[in-house]
C-alpha cells in the first residue's frame, strides 16, 4: 500500500504527492496527523486549527467517495511522529510514503526522522514540491546563493518559470467503491482537541470555494488590483491567503488561472495583472528564504547585526497594541478587526507592524507570535518575512529609516474613515474630517471614551532611527 501524508496541502487537485501515489494499481490511503500540543507551541491560532480540520473533514468525505480512505492520527508533538507513523505503516502494510515537502525547520527535522524510522522497516519515502510554483533552491544568484533582495529574485523567478513552465496535476480518479466517512465532529479524539468544529461562516472551506474566490477576483478585481489593494474598506484583494496557507488551493493554480484570464503571463508593472502576480512571487521569496536560511525559523533576524538592537519588551505597551488601545485609529481598527475575525488586510499588517516596532520599539518577535496566535492564514514564512521587513531586520532593499506614519497612512488608505468607524465603535459618529486625529473633537464633546495617543510619532520615529544608527558605531 502507498500512504499519502497531507499537511498544509489539503486538496485533491494539483497535489503532487497524491498524484504520484495514485500512479499504478496499488492501493492508496491518505493520512492527516493532529498534533495539538505542537500546534500550541507553534502559536497556531484556534481559528486556523478549526479551519484546517473543517477542510480535513471535507477532504475525507471526497476521498471516501473516490474509494481512498483517510486515516487520522493524533500525536501530541512532532517528536512522537516517527514511531507513530512506523506503527501505522506496519499495521497497514505500507511500502511507500508520499508527502509534499515542509519548509519550516521543525517540520523538516520531523520529516528527516520519519524517513530514518521508516527506512528501518523498508518503507521508502518520496518528498515532492507542493508548496511553491518553483521549488526552493531553484532560483539562485549566478554564484549559487539565495537572493537577499526581492526585485532581482522576482526577475530571476519569472525567467526560470518561462524556461521550465509548470504542470497542474489533476485530482485522482476513483480507485474503488465509495467508502463510509465518519464526520470529525463525531470523533472524540478530535472533539477533545478543539471542541466545537462548526466552520466559521466567514471562511467556508472546500476547493470549490477557493476556486470561486479566485475566479471572482480575477473577473472582478485583478485588473484594478494595483489601485485598490491598499484600501481596507474596499473589496480589492483576493482574500485567498487562508486557502493558500492551508493548501486548499495551490500557487500554481493561481498563476495558471491568472494566465488563462489574461491570455498571457505578465512580466512587468506595465502589464495588467502583474501586481497580483508579484504578490505571489513575494510569497515564493519568503518560502525560499525560510528553506535556505533555517535560522529564520529560530527567531533569528535575517540581518544578523540587528540581533543587538535594544528592543523593548514592555508588557503594558504590548497589551495596548494587541487590544487596539494605542490612540491611533487606523492601528486600533486593524487590531480589533484581527481579534474579531482572525484576518487583517495586508496594508494594515504593515501599518501595525511598523507601529509596534518603530513607534513602540517592541521586539518584532512579540508581534510575529501574536499574529500567528490570531490569524486564520498564519504562515511562518510570510508572517516572519513581513514582520522582519517592517522591523528593518529582514530582506529589504529600503534603508532602516523607513517608518510608517500611522496618521498619514490612515488618511491615505482610509480617507473617509469607513474602516476605522467599523471597528473603533467609539468613533462611529465622528465626522470624517476628524476621524484620523479625533482627540480635539472628542475633547470638545466632553468625551473620554477613546484613549490618547500612546506615543508622539515624531519623537518615536527619531528614537527608532537612533536605535539602528547605534549599530554602525
């Protein structure tokens, strides 16, 4: 028997591990491992856990209809996985294991240990690329090193894709009579982990839903994406990140659909659709970095010299940021949205990350962990890359003195305060002219229901720049 181990690749279509395992007539089974203690250690948000398991439930039913059984295995930590997998393979008569490669260091170490354990009982392991359009290590400089700056990586990535192309793998055909499927909500082993498994109506699961969102975006918004993507009150983004993070849709499917919609693959900003394609390339960039620079998975900065920055760990200031009590409306609206929905618009992620690191001077690691503990689309590569970019410690061509002004960012990207008034209810009735600097208006009304600014941005900006300049001495 062949066993396919699914992780963050919860789909039938364009799943290399599943596709390769289904070649031939040998029986195929699928496995998903629940690791609640490890998930907690990795700060995986409960909303993301529920989203993943809801997708596993859908996938299990779809696999059963194809005559492919899905096994659930519960191991608390990655350290227990090799022995548990060896036992399962022995019980089921598994001779080959197929899986798409993991990119995070703990997951890679787990997979190496699994390969060693299974080799001892004659089970061969096949690791394939299912997480990127081009596999990590394929896009390198002329000297064989990983690009340290995004723009040359993007150009090299596009060139490599033109040279190699890519294949979209079909979903497997039926392999036998349909099998019964017991919903996860009826299984005590799952119920104990997460309790209520009812999917969040804001985030329906399923490959059909992911494709619907992709197609709607390509038909309605991709051509205007460059102009609308930064405005949180406008539905100008694809909102596909949870589906990409869980592997319900693949980046190859996204690129292929974009090409089909446009009739070509855009190569520069001058061509419609390129701005969104470039966002997919950013995703690839951060994933390649995570594989080729393993210390990024170990709380280390991309720029080693920034490890000596005198970051603050002020718990009270951090709590005010987490709860949306900073006194800066766009920051507070973004954090309250995150806490309520498990999602945050990308422009807002940059604004709040800059505020935490450059205004409050709090270590980016705290923000990175908090995002992972709340985001439905929590993904180590993208989250770490984004936080280090904002903090000035990451892969970024811009100098360290780039500091977002939270007030002008709000004025520029939420000019009428629609997003702010949605989430900062204290400001729901404030005129648009005052929404980004509400404190004088509130004082005139005799109100004290919204906090004063935690810091003076101009002063905090100077302090942030001094922090970085001190590294040069």
